[in-house]
């Protein structure tokens, strides 16, 4: 009886321990190269996942920066047109009939650009934002000599270029974009001739 009980106990222990020991033994006896390959496959999968998420994060960051830059440019253009209208109005009041006496130096001395955010005085020049170009002005002719001023707005981003043309298509007697006249004297803007490209555009506004 005792012998049968011992045999039964031994059999149970074998059933309990057999598979576990076999699996442990299989891992222990697994060739080193196989274990390394399995580990590398696991790490490779993890790195692929990280790479995918990093790519998504990078694309999202680029999109945010592009949107931020575009919004910033739009805001600056709106502010620029508002402030530029103010400058043009003050110059008309002070110099009408004497546009031949207008120079950038005289306008700076007159305080025409004081306390503006998109036009900053630097010595004898006025720096524009957006773009960072230097505003220029000289007397010009629409119908008769010195009856208008030619304001040159250089180095404008494409979006700013289009926005400025739209803003002054009614008030400017003539508009030239990158050397091409898109609005002739007495006419209206020809959309087919508007070419704002390359990220550095020059707009000439002839305003009486």
C-alpha cells in the first residue's frame, strides 16, 4: 500500500514538473544565435513603432510651423496695409501739389513712420514686415508730371504680394508687380497678369 502511494506521488510530481522543466530546459538549451535573433526581431519591431510615431510627430510639427508662419504673414500684411494707408494719407495732406519734394529722408524727418509696428526706421531707411525689404518712394506721373508718388514695396512673400495687390487695386492709379504692369492708368487690375512667385516679390503702387 505504501509502495503504491509512493508510486502515485512520484507520477503526480512528474506530471506537475515535467512540462515546466521541459520548457525551461528548451530555453536553456536554445542556441545562442536563435535567442539573439529572436531578441533582435523584438527590438526591431519596437524601433519600427518608435520610428513611425517619430515620423508622425515630425510631420505634425512641420504642419504647425507652416500654419503658424502663414497666419503670422496674414496678420503682418493686414497690419502693414493699415499702417501704410495711414502714412499715405499723411503724406497726401502734407505734400499734395509738391510731390517732387518727397524723399524717404524727409518723410522720416517729418515723423511719418513713428510708432509703427510693420515699418521700422533704421537710419535713413524704413524696413518693412513682412519681408524685411526697404520701402522706397519717389514722385511719378499718372496723367501729369509729379501728380503721384511711386511707393516701392520689395521682398514680399507670395501671400503678402497677392494681399497687397488686392488691398490697393482700387486706390492705386497704377500697379506694377515684378516689373509687369497689372493695372494701367485708367484701367483695372488684370488678374491674368498677376504673378506673385518665388517668395520675393516687388510691388510698385502709384498713388495720387
